[in-house]
């Protein structure tokens, strides 16, 4: 889930967390797992397990946007910003499968991974 201050056209070059008007958590399972917070094209690696249920809390007047594990209530990351427009939630999920196994790979060694944003 990624709050955004305006509607974004999610195209090839404009993704959540890359603009000054969007904030997101991102999970990347390609090659190795990474869990990051993104805003204005800046990335911070999070030192927490990826939750299966995500919560978001916004204190509009204080300029705080927090993502947390909805089961344990552990805060995963808090962004500080001056909000000038209402925030709208945005969701995106992208799944990328690995290429087919090479004919030289032993049977059963092919793997697939996914690259997904938290929803």
C-alpha cells in the first residue's frame, strides 16, 4: 500500500515512491529478499521481517505517515513530510517470473521469483 498525494499514472518510468508526492514500502524477492521504504527516489533498507498484513497510519497535521505490521503493531517505517494535499491510497503488485530453465540445468533446479509491493 502506498499513499500518494495525487493520482499517479503508473507507467514504466513513474512508480510509487519515486516522486515527492508518493511514499511506499517495497518488497523485492528477485535474487535476494529486500524490504525497503521509498520516497522522492530515496530508498531506505528496512531491518524487519516482511509482514503478511500491513497497516498505515497518517497524522496529516503532524506530517507523519507510518507503515506498521498490523498483526504485531510494530512500526516498520515512519515518513515525515508536510502534506499539502489529501492522501490517496494506491496499490500495485508486479510479478516477474524467472526465464525458463536452461536445457543444461538439472531437473528441478529452475526457480521462479516475484517482485511485489505490499498490499
